[in-house]
């Protein structure tokens, strides 16, 4: 399974609670914080829901 690097680039302030919860579930929460995740369908779906708040790269 490949890995992806997810970086939060926009704030979750004034966003719906579901998007805030998704950011937290990805392990993010502060701007410019980066986490590496396995590219599972579940993680890719979470990234898709907050793609306007994060930057994704191959790890």
C-alpha cells in the first residue's frame, strides 16, 4: 500500500463540524502540520471531503 503525505494549509475555522472532525481524525489541527498515512480507501475518502483545506503529496 502506498503512503501519502497530508498537510493542512487552510484553517478549519468557520467550517462545518463534520469537516473539523475529519481534520482531527486525520491527525491534523494546526496549519502546516503534516502527517503520513497509508493510502487506504477510508483515508482517501476523508481527504476528499476536506481537499480544500489540505495539500496531498505522494510520500
